[in-house]
C-alpha cells in the first residue's frame, strides 16, 4: 500500500469511529435514547435552559452531555446517557414539532 492509500484508509477509519455530530461517545455511554433507542442529537446547554420548564431544569443540574430524542413515539425529549437523567415532553415549555401528531404542528424546533 502506498502513502496515499494508507492516509486515505486511516482517514476513513477515523471518520467511521466518529459519533453523531462529530462527537464520540465515551466508554459506557451511548448516543441512543434509553427509552426507544433512537439516535439522539446533541443539544447545547442554552437549548435546555431555554426550553425545559423551570422545575425540571432545577433537577437537571449538569447542562453538558444532553441529547434530543427525535422519535415521535417516544415521551423522552432530552436525555443524558452519562447521568441517566431524562426530560420528558411534558417538562418542556413548548410543543416539540417532531414529536407532535395533533395539529398545530410547529414548523421549526
């Protein structure tokens, strides 16, 4: 194998090892929702602070490492695989369009 092929193969292996949104889950953690196993999408702390109801937000504590569960059938809105915590739809202060089956359907979330 020549240098170009070796470099290409190494790059390909590194890309395959990356998790959702370019983050890699640490050993013992998962990027999948613990309730439905859908692939969670990383969310920034500001998202939790803006959308999670105050009572649930107080319970959340640590703001890093949270993910959004996009499955419409799942009651979990956000989860943290490292801590095991979950925030369900009823603890979010706005309707989550991707999880709603009844109108009105918010266009963006």
